[in-house]
C-alpha cells in the first residue's frame, strides 16, 4: 500500500511538472488547438472555428475567465434572448474559457460541427476534450491565434510545404511568400523549381526542397 501511495505521488508530481507553463496555440486553417509547454507540443485537439463572415479573432490573448456548466445568453443576432441553462441543449457545452471579450473556448451541443469553420467566432471543442483542457490550463494561460495557410516542415532530408484551405479568403499564399518562409532552411536545403501552388480549397503537401550536396 505504501509503495502504491508513493507511485501515485510521483505521478502527480511529474504531471505538475509537465504542465508547468502551458500555452494554447491555434492556427485557424488547421482547425486544431494545440497545447505547448515550454515550447514542446503536449496535447492537440480538433476544433470548430469562426465562419468567413464571423471570424475567429487573430492575436495574442490570455484566458481571463473560466466557468463550468455555463448558461448561454443569446447575443444581438438572436431574436429569442431567453437564456439557455446548463444541459444537453446548451451551445456552450460543459465548459467556457474566455480569452477575449465575447470570445471563448467552449464545448458544444453539435459534435458534428467540429473541424469545420461554423462558429460565431468562438473555438468549439468536443465536451470530453474541453473538460480535459479546462483542468490543464488556468486563468492567465496564453492563447495565440494565427492564420497561416503555408507551413514548412523538415522530413526525410527534405522540406515539405503544407498548403491549407484559405477558409477566410485572405488570398495571401504565393510562391514569393514560400521563398520567404524557406530562407531559414536555405543553408541546409536547395529550393526545387518544379512545383506549383494549388488553387483549390483542399489540403496539399508538396515537396519543395532537398538537402544540398557538399
């Protein structure tokens, strides 16, 4: 029994160390929420984000308020202003974490919407996921929201470009921008010339660089 208690204490200690300094990062076109600790990825969750006409705001924020089993109060876009109490019909689900006035990370009563840009600007999660996240982060946890449709990654001695759907129609993807993103890798890799940017709204992964010789 004493050994089991010691193991439990050690596990709780190491869990606390892992989550010593969490940070939430969301890149809107990926429709994913990631949790980092001291720069290391430790958790990721699929999310729903704002539509092209009710966008999720980009910027650097912090969680300012947390609430379990929140009551939803309809905003100005709703004719029926009757508050919805906690329960299966509540659009906020089981948890609310506000990061900007009127915007929060919360659960949902529409699980099928996750990984689509369908919200009014908030960040929706599966209730099981948001309940887990709620316990892992606290007030003052940084929240960084970006919008990047072009992402470079190293793999197998090559550089690959991930092109994400431009769901907000920013139209800022270009080969010139890829060249700018490639500059930090230019000493190790040679930029290929036989590739093109796709012009559809589908995720693509393209090999654009190889390890230089010499």
